[in-house]
């Protein structure tokens, strides 16, 4: 099979690394890819929402499957684009159509969906500039902290958690009336704050059958001890020790099954990943949010733990035979530590030469924000490189990731040396 992966981050490098191991693979392409994906396949200079360019490439290179990494092309309808084209419609796209991608594309839609299908989640109401005063009144009924979520996609920055009531009112106005997050925050979902400890569970589904992938926990804050600004993710651990068998059974019965059945009941033919952001409150799971793709950096610890052929699983999704596919997991713990550019998540410089790759031992380097430039690997993003390691437990795996974090060098390199601090 000839496969095209859409995307350029650590998640896409993890997909490429795993798919490259499949005996079913003939040729692998990644658009646009990065310096790491170039080692697993061939990078293609196409942007993820350039559907016409992707169409031309797919037809010229006899592509048999398209795997979509990020949310943007899914929410913008790349799957629908393929189905509407006579020359593309029989090429499987791994990732939901637009009617399924709205689970991530609209927070309001996803909350309504959960309510309708009995999926446990926080109480909420939605507001726009037209009913701003009602939004203020609703905030007054809640106990802080207050959670404000932009309805649309805001590049991971559209969620505010605020302790002060007046500040929450001010930010609500900024979002709906002053377009703080552009059109993404023209509607804002205000919801009650869920207590507990967060984790993620990932599901791969063909619309009828599903496989539950390993649980993972990521670390969003830039600073040690989970302090400072939110990032795209500074590291991750899988499996999550507090997500035991009993808890994961509850997740399957109360959340996964009602979600898959709800999609079917609503006539949404969903083929791809569902990322379920969860809160564990004393062993009781509830949904923080859905995403319609794999998370990053969680992918870098989840995908390496899958022993089965990922391309074979994707074929099962395409042909609705996922239930017949074998699905084996590595029981060991996987951890990943993200190296980031100095200044991230605020202003940072790109183009820093990276060295030390040849000294890495006992870790898999997944490139997130890198590119090739004049024979060098250089930084090209805020989050630069994820170092994933296996171990007998969290400490063992982390010791390998941290050791290799010291071996990679680039100007103003930074990483959190306390990933997993709350779990060990």
C-alpha cells in the first residue's frame, strides 16, 4: 500500500515510525512532515488544508490510504472532499467526516451530544455577545474556578480557568464581544469546574467496532510542578497508574459505548480516532472534552505501546472489519519528555542547529518542530523533540528520557525535569 500521512508534528512522526514497520506498506509519504518523518518516508511540500494539492499528489502517486493527523483538515472537511470526488471516493481516509469532526470543532455541539446520550460531563451553558448579561448571571451561580471555553478551534488556547468572578466576567466579554480568539470565541461555553486528576483515553473506531488504546497523562504547563503558561504538552506517561482496570471498565461502559452508539444514533458515520479527555474524581470518570484525532505528545507514548500492525488496524477502520483485527499492547511503561525552544510558549527563535542525535540510547526521538536545512537538523517550532523511552516503571522509563534530553543540544533548549512528578 502507498500511504500519505497529513501533518508535521510529533504525532505524525509517531504514525510514520509505526506505519514504516508494516509489511503491508509499499511507499510512505508525509505532507508536509519534518526532519524526523523524512527518516521514515518521503516528505511532501504540501500544507494540511491544501485539498487540491493533496488531491493532485494522491492521484499522481497512486495513494491507497490517507491518514489525517491534525484537527484542522478534519474540521474543514478533507474526508468529505475525498468522498465528493469520483477519482478519490474509494481511497480510505482515516479521520472523521465534517459531521463527526464537529465533536472537536464546536464545544457547544459536543456538550449537547454528551447531554443527549447520557455521557457524564460538567454542567454548562453557552453564551454570545447577544446574551452577555445572562452569561454574567450564570457565572454568579457557579463556584470558582470558572471555566470558559471558546466554542470553535483556537489552536489549543481557547480554554480559560479563572478564580476571580470579576476577571471571569471581563474575559467573557473579551471573548464574545472583543473577539479575543477571533470567530472561535463568538460563542463561549461556560461550565462547572470538574475536580479530580486528568487523563486521556483514545479510541479507534470504524463506526461499528472499536479498540480502546492505552491511557495516557500529559503535562501542559511550561513550569516545574505544573506552573506557568499552558503549552501544547511538555511530556506524557502511559499507562496511567490511577486508571486501573475497574476505572477503565467504567470509562468503557459509561463513556466509550454511549459515545459510539450516540454517533450511530445521530447518523454520524465516524471512522478514525476519538480522543476522550477525562477527569477521574475518586474513581468516577467524566468527560472534559472530545478531540477527533490523537493528542500530542500522548501519541508518542501510546503508539509505541501498540504491538499490532497499525496499518492493518487502519485497514480494519477503512473496511469496517476492525472487530476482526488482533490488538496487542506492550505492558511496559512508556514516557516521553519534550524539548522546547527557549521562550516557548511565548516568543521564541527558530533555526537553531541541533546536535547529539547519534548519542541517543534507549529512547525513540520523535521530531515535533524540526526541519532539514543545509545538511543540519534545525528547530522550526516551539515544541521541538519528544524523547520516548520504555521502562519497567515510570522512574525507569523517565531516567532514560531525561538522560537523552541532556545529550541533545540546541541553543536555549528547555525541558521539564519533573514529568510524572505526581505519579511516582
